[in-house]
């Protein structure tokens, strides 16, 4: 399955909430595989995000965060947007939620729409 990094970033909270729901064994297993695959991709994203922070700013050890130089702010935002727009192939199948009795909001469903099978 293909997905963009920003889709994965947006889906993480809803996928986590879904993982707390009582699901069938089949769906639970598929969801666990999906969560693992998404997390692996986001680990790579995080390393690249840190590299961009280092390239366009410096780490403030006192605050424990990166501070961007004002003249590099726009370039950083462009680079982050490009990174988050990257499409990647996730080694997991879409999950089938049909027949599951889950409590999840429409807003949360919208954030995971790319990761669930349409019935």
C-alpha cells in the first residue's frame, strides 16, 4: 500500500485509539502489522526531520529543541513540506473494519481513510 508521510502522521492518533478497541483477532493482527509498518516509516521520517533541523538551525541545549535561523525559516518549511509529501510503500495491507463494533469519530475515520478497506 502506498501512503504519504503526512497521511501517516495524521493517522497515528486514530490508529492508536483503534488499537485500544476490542477487535476480532484477524482485524487486530492486521492493525498491529499496519501500526508497526507506519511506525517504521515515521522513524525514518523523524531522522530526516532532525537532519533538516540541524541544516537550517541549531540545537538550543538549554531548551532541548532546535531553533531555526530567521533567514532559513522559509527554506526549512519548504523542505519539511517536501519531506511530508513523499509517498512511500508500506509493507502492510489495508485493514477491514466491516463487522467490527468500534467507537471512533467520523473525524478519526477521515484521518485513517487511506488505511482502511472500503466495503
